[in-house]
C-alpha cells in the first residue's frame, strides 16, 4: 500500500518541448512504480492531469475475466460458502464411485 496521502506535493516538475515527464524518485518508491509493466491511463480533468493505474489481462487469461466465467466463479463461491461441495478423495477411483452413487441417489 502506498505511503502517499490523498494529496501530497513532491515539488514542481519542469517540462520542456521534448515532452518527457520525469517523476521524482519518491513518487516511484511510494507508489511502487519500479516494477516493470505499469500501465496508466492519462486523464485530463478540470485542468489537472491524472495518471490512473490500469490492470491489464494477458491475452491467454481473458477467458477467466469474461462476464460468463465470473458469474460461474460467483456461483461456485456461493456453493462453497453454503457447503454444497463434494468430499475430498484420496484417488480417482473413490471419486468415480462417489459420482456413481450420487447419480443413483437422485433417480
């Protein structure tokens, strides 16, 4: 978690015509920006520039964050909290026996 309060000045920045903006090292440290791969959305709001961190999802994980999959995750979490889960098994054979017994119980 950041040590930066809701508003804290880190001094002034000089921006020249080459357009790079270099943030003070304290900002990098307090916001943990030294980690690679940080992505920010640049927002201009009421004359202020806001850098808002963005969470990016790797292409091969997009399925997990789909609305349909997340609905299933919430349903599974509700089942777990309500105790609607099967017992743990030591091996696949015991699991298969359990599944066959459940099928017959519901008939």
